C-alpha cells in the first residue's frame, strides 16, 4: 500500500550573481528549447515565474547548449551583453548549487 508524502523543506536561495535581470521571456524560452520537460503553472512559459526541470533533463539541456554556436543564443540575451559562456556558466552554477538529492531543479524569478 502506498502512502502520500510531502516535502518538508524546499528552499530557494538568492543567486550569487544577478543572472539575466529583466530577461524572463527569452531565458525561459531558451530553457524550454534546451530541456525536454519544463513544468510551470502559468498558461505560457514566456512569463512563468517558477520553472521545474528534472535534473537529468537539465543536464542534457546543458550538453545541448554547449553544442550551440554563439549565434544560437537568443538575440535579447546578446543585446543585454550575455554570451554563450555566460549561459553555460549559469547552467553549471545551477547544477552545482542545487540539491543533488532532489531529482527536480526549481528556478524562481523574483
């Protein structure tokens, strides 16, 4: 017989840097393009403030991102001064900083 359980601790911490300020839409769309299963509660990913991605899927998205050429990075990110290297570093920071025991990675915009 299975029983229903609940999460006792879910903590979202401020990033060490100010990643992608005011770039919610292009960044969310990039994550959605890179990761197969991105979960969000809003009607449209463009303006979702919470994204949940399975850790394995996020890691696959990072590998896909690494194969991108600089021109494949969304124009809005480039115009704001970000490079492919910046986006790769963000993905790597998320993987390093997120709870390795949790199979889901949660990203919050606020």
